C-alpha cells in the first residue's frame, strides 16, 4: 500500500505543469547560482519587496520607534528595580552624574558657538580645567572645520536623553507602585525617596534643556521637537510632585507640633519652593497643598 502511494505521488510530481515548474525553478534559483549571482538575485527580490511596501514605510517606522522606546523602557526599569534593592537612589544614579561631567558637559562646550570674552562674563569662568580650551577649539573653530570631521551632534542628542529616560522610568515606577494607604512609619521614608527623585529629575531636566538648545543652535532650528519629547516626562514629574505633597500633608498631621518638627516642616517647605518653579504649574500646586 505504501509503495503504491509513493509511486503514484512520484508520478504525479513528474506531471507538473510548465508554469509550476518555472515558478519552482525561479524560487530555487538562488540556491544553484554562484555566490555573487545569488546575492544579486536576493538583492533584486528584496528591492521588489521594498517597492511593494513603500506606502507603509511611515507606519513601519512609527512601529519600530515605538518598539525601540518600549525596549529601552524595559531595560531601564530592570536596572532601576534591581539596583534600588541594594543601594539608594542617589548611588544608583551616580553614573548619570559621571556621564554628564565626563562626556555631555564637554560635548556641549565644544558644540557651542564661541563668544567674545569679557572680564565679568560668567560664561568664560572655567568650572573645570580645560573648559576654555574646549570653547576655543570647539566645532565652530577654524581648526576643527579644517579637519572636516563628521558632526557628533546626533550622538550628543542621544546621550543627552539617557539620563532623562532613566529618571523617567523611576518616576513611572513610583507612580505605579504608590501605596494607597501608607502606614505612619513608611510615609517619612516615601517622602525622602520622592524628594531625592524630584531633586535629581529637576537637575537633569534643566541639563537636557541646555543640551537641546545647544543641539538646535547647531542646526539653526528651534527646540520645538525637543519640547515634544519631554512632554510626557514633565507630566510624570508633576504627578510625582503631587504625590510627594500628599505624603507631606499626611506626615504634618501625624507629627507633634514642637520646635524640632517645625524645623523639619520648614526644611520641606524650602525644598518645595526651590523646585516648584521647575515643574509645570508647580507653584500653583504647592500653594494649594501647603
């Protein structure tokens, strides 16, 4: 029975019509061609496929960008969750400070257009050794232009986003894992962590604004595109600020009203005033909560 089946199937396969035979030969051609001809055939097939999907190019790019952003989020989230278990937030994000001091700050100085120095110009006060040299021989200097090297603006913009994205993921985690009814003992600890997170977030938000202005000036464009990129970050920052003020309000109602706790409340108020202007509607929110 099996011999009959295989013999009949073999005979049927030999009776294939010419069109099917041509199709099969075409599909398997790349396996029988020499290497260079095979590559050429594959290139032709790929170009044919690409031409058939030109209409959906924008959609594919948007999906790819969304996928990459979600991938980055998961990587940053995994890092934050793992490191916070063993170290505090400040120690966990020390590498961001090193990135700013060693790379981003220097790149920004080199990308900025040089100014005519004046004796009282704070712009030319050297914060670190070598700052004036970076400004003098930056991207706009005749010496740098004569080298005709490719611009590193794109890499600078990409690295400038890393601190913002890492901190944004921390803010998201704290909003998602916010306890509904924290115990009196945990409120103070939650306040400390959110306070530190808000402080670091505001610092890097200001730095990103400086970096984006520098990058936009290199191309002679506006910072509108960068403003859109940080819109979601600003919303998360405002939400965490509101949560922090809620915890502060709960803590004030719990503590005794002696001189020691009054000093603590005053310190918290000073902190709120220092960062409220750096957050969207922060001053209005703080005035309503306090």
